[in-house]
């Protein structure tokens, strides 16, 4: 479905052109619904892209955090991160 001709809006559907002004109210309602759904789909695609980018960012932050944590433990610090060993006197 595509709408062409700004001067005389025309619906192209199934290869046929239909002047919107000459269509009944139900057809016009359906056209409005399809246009609204097209807008919603674009918004959903944009939101999905935002979620994908945000997720990738959090995965990157997580990887950095784990890498930093592993480096600290390899350098001899205990789990509390103080570097003090617990003695068993």
C-alpha cells in the first residue's frame, strides 16, 4: 500500500490506483489504521535498536568489570579487595 499524489491523494494497492476522496469511510478508516501502524512499526524498530545498543553497552561494561575484578584477585587481594590476608594465629 502506498499513497501518491499530494494534490489528489491516491492509494496504490495491488497495482491499482484509488482516489482516497472517492473511497467510503470504512476504507478511509483502514487507510488511517495502516498509516498509524506503519508509524508504530518505525517507532518499535527505533526502540529495538536503542535496546540492542544499550544491551551491548552493558555487556561491554560487564566484561570490563569482570576483567578488572580478575586482575585484582591475580594481584593478591582477597575477596573484600583490601589486600589483607586473614591470619590463622
